[in-house]
C-alpha cells in the first residue's frame, strides 16, 4: 500500500464517500467516471450510510501474510442502507456470532500496517448491532 | 473468417517441479505439441501466463518464450486475464488464424508457482486490490462468500460440494498428467483443514507448476498434419465486475453464461449437444455454479447434478475428465490451454482410461478471478 | 456562556479480569482487588488504537452536539500512546469526521492529563473567539510492563468534548491548572514500557497536585465541596480518587457516577474525561461537576461545570458510559491479552 495510493483513497476509507449517478441513481463505491448502468458521466458526491446488513460472509482461517495475527476473522459483503455494497471485516465478533442478514454498523479501525516502520492504514470495518 | 483446427497438443505433468524453471516447463510442452502436430515452422505465438512478474520477477514473456523455444524472430505476445489467461490466449490464437493473418499459431499456457515467496499475494492480484484484498479477503475467501450465499439460497449441502472434489480426484486418478492421482472420499474433504468457512483445503485447487500447448492452423490445411484434426467451432468471452460485491447476484456467474451464450451462438449448437466439458473448478462451488451457467442443469440444481453422477465419467455430461483444476492441478496460465488439450485428446480418441465414448463435441470454460472473466471454446471432431 | 455542547466516549469491548493477571504472575487476586479496588479493565482489539478510539468518541460527541462537523475550527487530541511518534493523531480524526481542511490541529502529551489539556485549550480557543466550536479528545491504549503493578490498571478508552458558545449542555464556570516539575512517572524514547517512582507517585505527585488544584479552583469559584454536586478525579486505581475526594471534603456518593475505574481500568488521558462523561450521563440541569485530572511529570487541570437544561435533550443520542461498561463484553485469557497488547516478541 503505497503512500500516495492510500492518501488518495482516504475519503472512501474514512468517510465512505461515493458517487451517485445524477441520471439513474446508481451508487458507485469507489466513485467512478462512467455509470455502468446508463453510461452517464455525471455524478454527485454522497456519503454511504454507516448502517447495513450482511449479504454473505466467511471466516478467513488461512490469512494473507500481513493479517496473520488476526486470523481467524470474519469478512463479509455488506449492503449499506440506502445503497452501496462493501467488502469488510466484522470486528469484535467470534465466528459463531456472524449470520447472513445480521445488522451491522460501520466503524473506523486499523486495517493493516506496513511493518513496524511503514504507515498505518485505517479504514472501515463493521461491528454487529445487538 | 476461416475455420480453425487444432492439429497437435502437448502437456507436461502438473505438479511441483523444483528442478524445472519457467522457461524449461514451457519449452517441454511446446516441443511436445510441435512434434505431435508435425509442423516445421511457427508463424506466431500467444502464451497465457498470469504473472511471471509476481511469481519469478520475469515479464516480457512473449519474447522470452519465443527466444527459449528457438523461435526468436516470430511475433509473440503474453496474454493475461488472471486465471483465464490460457483460454484468452487460445482465443487470440483462434482469431489470428481465423482472420487469415497467420497459418500456424502456437498457443501455450504456463505458470511456475513454486519459486514464489508469496503465492497468495500474487493470486490476489486477480481480485479488487483496494476494496477487496486490502481488507484481508483471500481467493478461497471470495469463493466462500459465494458458497455461503448459494448454500443459503438453494440449500446446497456440504456433502454435495465435497462430491465435486471426489469426482475430480476419481477422474484425475486416470490421468497420467494430473498432479494428484489418488482417489479421495467425502470424509477426506470434510475432515480437511478449514481455509475460509465453509471451504476446506480439499475444496481448493492446489499450487502447481505446469504448461500446455496446442498448435492451430486453418482447417483447410489440417489434413496435411493429422488424420484427426479437431475444429474450434465456437469462441465466446465475457467480463463481469472485478469486485464480487459489485455483482447483482453473487450466487451467479454472469460472465460464464454470457461467454457460453456467445460460443454456442457462433457454433450453432445448444448445451444439450455438448458431450463433455472441462470447466474451471478453482473451488468446488465454482464447478457447481458453472454447470448451471453453461446450461447443463437449471439454476440451483448444480449440486443435484453432481450428486446423481451426471457429470462423472459414464454420466450424461462428463465434466473435468482430466481431474479438473482440483486433481489435475492449476498452474494458473496453463489451465485454459490444458483444458483444450484434454478436449483435443478426448475428441481424437486418445484419452485412454478416461475416454468418453462417442465424444464428438467438447467444451472448455476458463475463468478469471472471482468470475470477472470467462472464456468458452467449443470443439468438434472435424 | 462557553461550555461543552457535545460529549461522547468509546470503550473497547474486550476485557481482562484482575484475577486472570494476578494468577498469571502468582499473586493473590483478592489482595490486589482489595488493595487497588480494581476488578477488570478494557483491552483494545488488534485493530484498535488511540486514533480509532478518538474517532469513535468524537462521533458520539458529534451525535450529541448536533452540529455540522465542518464548523469545528480546532481539533486537539491528548494521549500518551499516539500511534505515530511523528505524524499527528488529530489529522486522521479530523479527516474521518469531515472537519478538514479549515481547521487547526495539534496533538497533546502530558501523561494522563493530556486529555484535559486538550479540553483546556479547546475551551480557551472558543472563549477567545478564535473558532465557533473546538473538539478536545483524551484517549489512550496504555501499556503496563508484564508483572508490574501497572498491568492491573493500564487500559484503553477515550472521551471527546466539543466546546462552543451555543447548544451548551455543561457551562464552564471556572478553570485552573497546577503544574510543577516532578519526575514521578516517565518513559524514555525507544522504551516500550514506562517506569515509575513507586510510592513516590502517591503523595508528592498525585495527591499534591490534585489537592492543590482542587482547593484553588474551589477558592477562585467561591465554592466548597458542599456546593458542588459531583466530583471526578483522575483514577489510576479505585483507592486514590476516594482518598482525594475525602481530602477535598467530598463524600463517596459525590464521586460515584464518575468512579468507573474498577471496571474500566485507567485509560490514562481518557480517565477523568470518561469519568466526566459518565457523570454527564446522569447529572440533572443546574447541578455542578468538578473535574480534576492528574498527569505525571506533573500537573492537574481543574474545571467546574454547571449542567444546563439542554443535557436532557441530547443525552440519549449516543451510547452512555455505563452501557459500554455493562454491555457486550468479551473476556480474554492472559495469552490472548499478551498477543493483543503486543507483549509477545515475534
């Protein structure tokens, strides 16, 4: 995760900033230039809701190298209220607690670090609403 | 457009080849294909390889492979569509011969994975880096997300999923080129280590070194080289969103059905006309969904199809007689071409212990990432 | 009138019991619990740090303030566990909340009182008319060396306060700081764990500064402990704030709502601020709250607040401290705790 790339993505990672197609309402996260539905190139900037529900999930038991300490951890596809879908970890939850359909709330957490001397990358995760 | 035929094929044994380098493995299957076809020259070359760069720090693979094949002046390009690189290379070769631009085209697929330090990282480049991989998802994880949603929607059982691996290992045990030639049981699958719930180690295709090549030429020239040429009668490709979460329905693989539709249309055939198929079982759940998208069974019934034995050797529509990616192995870029080699051998009647009787029309389906690319080719005895 | 218009806290969900730590080191849990009046403490998850805690506290404060974050003109975060030694915590907080770029940001450091320092400066900015609203946060993920007494109390958590001149829920009546150079507790650069002066940290450090600050602020405000409804003191353990209360003339009932250390542990820069937050969760309009923090090195920041009517309207808009303390908790064993706190050398 190079510095310029991470910095460029801060509005998405910290604030869930997305693009909404002015013509057909398609929600693009991350924002993009061309609407895949109606091909329009006019978008307005919106922020996705910080609440949603789990569409599907899995428990990662064999993690990528820089996530090794965290395994096992749940990762889910979450549909946010009002539109927009993201892939994110479910934080503070044990594998048994996660279900398809569970309601979640988005929080800011550390996603990964570049070793002991690189930058710390923050971003969105989800916690289960009771 | 001219009609195109496959006139020769070559394939290395798939497995962990510590003593062979990327160039060694490619040359081995290329020489085998050239000998099989009996051609004395090659006009052009396409090689499918997902990432020489990330695995062994080697790019510029077109020139690289042409050089080591002793053909260092011919046009040569490396084609990449993640795990669909091989199938995409075949499509490029097909187009070059069909267009009339070249006569003898070598299409190869190769991957050298065991030299890499971080295979998981390299494979993850097929997914959405910033918004999937960044968050800690892996490839088994992406397919596990598909599996969980599919199982909830259609009631697919864990046992039915395991049956795909059991069937493919049974087939693989009959294939001398397969990485794994041992049969397994449903218990083997269900007792293997959990990788990403619900997928276990035995639901996942392995890390493999290997290569496969075919030689293409216009049908009108084919009889010069072989008595049993195989026509490529259909080629279809489609793409879908790179991120799984962007798909409208994560229990479908739309790129597969679209690419198949396009190939069936070009070939002028229907799914019922297909005698056997080599499909992209990177994970067991993939084969279940692919059989539906190819039109072999209706949506949601892929588990019942494998359970009833309809996709086993001797069944209505044998799938992955080679052992599939699971048992044959999955050297990423080689897979798409290896599928074509299997169908070629089958349609020529050279498939030995795993021969499908009266095989006339075969289909290959090669897929990239979590379904963002799919390439389908249909072959027929000429 | 200048005061707090929004307040909020965040505590991680993981907990470890004093029993678990004591058993690990072969100590008697009952004597530790009786001696320090500590029962369990919060533990941050692997993906939490001072920045994530500060952001969640501030989000809760914004919910209660009901203001547009872009109107916040200053963001100050006090901590002794800023994730970077060089690169501010405040900038990530401000980006995450949509406050940038028209904002002044600074990180504060003064052992456990960095949070109240941030509050003091935020309040002063609004009072001076420099900005309409100013955000102050005290948050920490403090460390205690394995086997050291600090291990029973060093915990994680934080609270945020938005100061302004409108929508006030707690007016600032008086402020005062008492500060000296007293080396009672320190950590050198490149050292992972802090060191302290043992019993010296009691009388000459904690008690001298808290009592001096408490006495002087009450004198300046013309109030006694009888005129003030609640007091919140820095809480390194359960006993010290009780002794401080007694020395300043407060009875134990007056410190009770803010006396959360037995279940939270010492969240360092988040300690007295979270005690204040817990007190604001139950205080009635018109009641007065005295807050006296303590930071080793050493100093105490003191505030006296008067709660307004508006607090009843906004109190329920964000989670309360008591709910966080009593809500869903995940207890860990010592091995998990050591892994989460990075005490295992890899």
